């Protein structure tokens, strides 16, 4: 048991180190985060001011928190649905992955989590800091929200990885997963609350969004960390994330096993 | 007459490549249909992002939803068409990292023209259609007067908008020679620019107005011409008459784009192949 845990811990550390090799890419990401963040601030602040200063529990200060936390999470959450695994399933190299004495799903999630956690350092924290300096943000004073927020953030990262994992293994049946990947890209951004917080959605659209795993990846960690809705709400959101993660992980396991039997590697 | 034949002969290789790329995309009809559908969805979701805000308020930055449709329509139509013809310049870092750009240097045609003509992404037509529909509905319902101003400014703004977005792609490509794996840095002004262009620029802070109103002239591609057509007042630092200067801003964008491209091409030292 301990040996197994160590293997996945090493994979996580390797993912962290892999991402740390591309520093200029991280800087580029930061510049993009800041630009989009300022544009989001402009339009969302205008919306709140047009509504008279308060809108569904948001003021300009808490909206700023939402904007900069969401921008900070961008590098950590997979927003485009593209994965190396999808390519490996398509060209058959995944057969080599199956030969390794680790679980394909667990190894992919561990490696991805490491890379995502690294991106919080050069991209996530500076985005939030720059936002705090240029626009100002409101953060909760109760440490409970930071503790729950950290848990929720990691859960969000793993939920996002577990969702794109499903797209990759769908390739065992449909080979070309680009259509699914683009659908994911659209849904994860819009329904996940990247552009507009879910609270501003019309009722029916908000219900639709909560019926998908996408808010668990982005909107819920932001809500938990910013302390919006109190500690009870934060705990409820973390539970919802855990439930989604359990469901996604189970489907992923089942698809991997079924897909493994279908895999046909052509050529020799 | 002889000049014309000469020009036609010179353009023949580009025409042949473009025609082959267009044929190649239609060779797999299902894949092409999925591409078109997803591109259509991209346009619709982008529109939905703005619509969601208008389910909470009736006016943003002094514009109602149908007036924003006019801004969104002009910006998205011209951006999609520029993306269709110039967007694949984004793949330059892949060529640079793999060292395959060297092959382009061997052919007796300008490298930029070769790259631009190396592909055409027909699927962007679907997204352009969303932009065109938004523009049509916006023109019809926003109260834009059908007069000489609209009749001259609309085509002028659309042409300039297309040219400006195209220049941004060239500008970004020129910088890729230095950035290599930092292409997200240029995404900030290319895709961030598209996002900015669909917004009412009156909501921007002053630094944003400097960056996207003048340096990367995004407000001039849609917002300012729309304001002029609707007879609305402009905003602080961005007066309505500036909409007429769209061609000048497009020229500025091309000047910067070509300068960066030249600078980049001279900096490139080959892949060592």
C-alpha cells in the first residue's frame, strides 16, 4: 500500500517538475491572465454598477475576487479538453501505458495534478496578487475558508482532470475525439463559470450548469475560497465536488477496462 | 495586358495551394460537418456570455442588448474572417521548434505570403455566420438610421476591422520568433483583442483604453463605428468621430505587424538542418 502511494506521489512530483521547465510559457500565461482579467473586471463592474451596486450577492469588491481567482485558476484547470492521453489512445501508444504496473487513470490524474499545482506558483498566485494590486479584492478573514478553499482547489483540479480523462478514453471507441474536446472546451468555460459567475445566470441555465461537473472544477473552488455564502455553503460545495469526483472516477475506471478490451493496435 | 498575365502567373502557386487546402478539408464530410457545427457553437457561446449579463441589466456602457449585437456582430464577423485567412499563423511556433520553417526559406516566394496561403480554415465560416446574423439583427432592431453615414461607415468599418485583426495575427507571428514557447503572451492581444472588440469600450478603465483603444486598436473595429451609426455619444478619450478613423488605425496595425514580422524574420537563424 505504501509502495503504491509512493509511486503515485513520484508521478505527481514529476508532473510538477515537468511544468516548471517552461518558464517563458508561464510568463506568457500570466500576461494573458492579466489582460483578460482587466477586461472581465471592466464589463462585470459595469454590470454591477448598472444594477445599482448589488447583484445576486455580489458587490464590485467580491466580483473582483471572483475575477482574479478565476483567472488564477486558468493554468491549473484544463479548459481546452486537450490531453496527451487522447493522442496516445489515437495512435495506439497507450498499449505501452497498459504494460506499466500502475493504474492508467490514477497515474494520469497524479501526473496532471502535479503539473496543475505547479502552475499555481508562476501563474495562479501572481494573477491574484496583480489583481489585488491593480483593482483590489476582498478576501475572507476566517481561516476556515482558506483551509476548505485549499481542499476545494485541489478537488477542482482533479475533477477537471477526471473529466478530460473520460474524453481521452472515449477514443477507444470513436478514435477521433476532437468533436468531444471542442464541446468540453465550450461547456467547461461557460457552464463552469469562467466568464460570468453562475449566480448571474438565469434560473434554468444555472440548474443546467449544476447538473454538469464543470462548476465543481472552477466555480465551486472560487466560491469556497472567497467565502461567499458562509461556511455551511462552502462545506456543501466541497461535498458536491467529492460526489462528482467519485462518480467521474468510477465511470473512468469502467471505461478504461472496457476500452482496454477493445483496443486494437495496428501495425507491428 | 501583359502585366495582368504576369500577375496571374505569379499568383498561380498560391491559388493552387489554397484550392488544395479547401478541397482537403471537404474530403472527409463528417469531420468537416462536426468542425462546422463546433465552430458555430463557439460563436453562439461567445454571444451567450454577453446575453447572460443582459438578463440582469437593461443597458451596459450606455448600450442596450440590440445595440451590443451590432458591436458583437461587426467584431465577430471581421475577426472570424481574419481568423479564417490568417489564423493559422498561430502554428508558426510549431514550425520554429521543429526547425521546419527552413523549408519556407528555400522557395522563391515571400515567407509571410507562403505561410498565409498555406492554409484556409473553412470551418470559421460558421462562426462568421453567427457574427453576420448578430450584425443583421443588430442593424435591424437597434435603431441605426439607414442614411449616408451608415451606408459609408459600415463597409469602411468592416474592411478596416478585417484588416486590423489580420494585422494582429501577423504582429503576433513576428513576435513568435523571439517567444518560441511563450505564444500565450501574444494570445493576450490577439484573442484578448477579440474579446475586447466585442465589448462596449465605454466600460474600460483608462489603461485599457490606451491598450485596446489605441495601441491595439480594438475599439475602432466595432464599438466606435457602431456608436457613430447609432448617433450615441462616445466616451471619455474615445469620441464617436474616431469611428471614421478606422482605416488609419488599420494602417497603424499593419505597420506594426509588418515591422515585427521583418524584425522576427531577420532574427531567425535557422533550425540547424
